C-alpha cells in the first residue's frame, strides 16, 4: 500500500511558485537562444502561420529577383550594342562623305538642261531613239509621245556598265560604273538630244582607286555591323538578333513585361553592300540614304529599349522593397525582443531566488513541530 506525501499549504504554494518560475525561465531561455518568441504553431498559431505565409512570399520574390536582374543585364547588353552600332553606322557615313569628296574619274556625262524631274515630258520626236553604250552593251530608248524623263531612265539603267540618274540640280547624269567609255548616240536630231541636254559623242574615264578603297572599307564596316549585332546577347538571349524576352514580376506570373527583339544585322538595318565600288555619286548617295535610315531606326529602338529598361529597373527596386517589407512583417510576428527577454530573465532569476527563500522559510515552520518532541 503506497502512501502519499502531504505538504503543508505554505510549502505547496511556494513549490508551485518555483515550478511556475522555472517554466517561465525555460521559455525565456528558449526565446533568447532562438531569437524568436513564436517557434512553432503551439506557441501562437495565428502569428506562426501568418509569418510563414509572409516569409514564403518573400522567398518567392527573392527567386524572381535573379531573373529580373538577368533581364536588366540582357537589355543593357542590347543597349550597349545599339550604341556601338550607331558608332559603326556613323563611321560608314564618314566613308560615304569622303567618297563624295573624291571626284569620280570614271566616264561621266552631265546634261546641260537643268530642272528636269522624273515626270518631265522630254520632248523627243516620237519613234526617235537615244543610245548609250559602254563598248560592249548598248541601251536604247525609243521615244513615244508623252513619255517622261522617268521612261528614259528606266530604259537606260540595268543594261550596261553605266547608270543614269538625275542630280540635285535636275540634270540628266550618265556615268560609267567601271573604266568603260560612254558613247552617246541615236537616230534623233541634235535638237532631240538637246531636250535632255545631251550631245552625241564618246567620253572616256578610269576607275577612281580611292573610291574603290573606300568601298572596301564600307563593306568591312558593314560586316562588323552584322558581327556586333550577333555578339550583343546576354545569358543566351540576344535582343538584337531576333530573340524576345518576357520578365515576370510576381510569383503568380500575372505581372510581366514583354520585350520584343529586333534583327539588326546589316540586312536588318537596310544597309546594302557598296555598289559599283562607289564609282558613281548615285551609288554613294544611295548608301548614305540607307545609313541615314539605319541611324533613325537605331535611335528609335534605343528609346524603346531604354523605356523597357526603366520599367524593369523600377520593378526590381520595388521587388527588393517588397521583400524587405514582407520579411520585416514576418519577423515582427515571431521574433523576440532580446532586451525585453533579458529583463524578464533577470526578473525571473530574482523571483526564483525569492521563491527558494520562501520555500526554505515554510519548511522551517514545519520543522518547528519537532521541537515538541524534544
């Protein structure tokens, strides 16, 4: 038969106080050790699970920051490419301008009549002809009433090693594209030729080696333009080589930024290779027109990429701040105040000491009963 130990009320009360203090001290020590006041759902279910939810979202956004950072670098690489492409195009323009400053030495005939336009009626007598030859090929234009200068240009171009065009003053210009001799003739009268400012005869010339060299330099830069565009990628994505990019800004993928890539090699920018080794002003001016258009395209795309980069960088900063907000909110729910817990521990140690003393005093009161048996 077991027997129970009976404690006096005073001893029992002091013992309970000591046990309570010990429990609180253990809890406080745990908070000081872990830095948290809520370590599990048992401590505070609402705070614990809310904190977990906030932390999970912060972690998801942190994972997105890597892809956002990659997007910033990808756009930055494309923007660097645009800057360098602009410089190359400007260099090509300088070459074209230099070619124009070097007088062509190929055979060249300039009509004496000024102010002609493509739609000007030329005034040839119907059925009469104008011939232009290079010694091997001959272009023949047969007049029809009501024809315009454009009809003359169409008939002369694409036949031999020469090109027909109108200069800025409205003069008809026929120029050899190599060292050929240009021969002007036809079955019309001198008056017929005179309506275009032409005179029958032969004009000789030779290749301008300086222009040929400049044309080679132009084509080299054109090659570099294509190579530079191909090298403007980052992490496998090249916005200047036709690739596109979609950046996710939230964990559900409902907030995104789509950036459409472009194909900005020489062909994509509309920059054709040099024609006829730049022997004619027409060919040089055509190249300069292409380059001017390419510059306009590059500048417009630079603005578009700059706008996209601004958006992505803004969202990157926003995401960083949001992560910080979520983490602070999560910590506020579960982290312990170390100063408060340290003060609590000190108070509990004092209480424990007092409770121990009180228990000792209560025990001494019980021991006084023994005095009756002495």
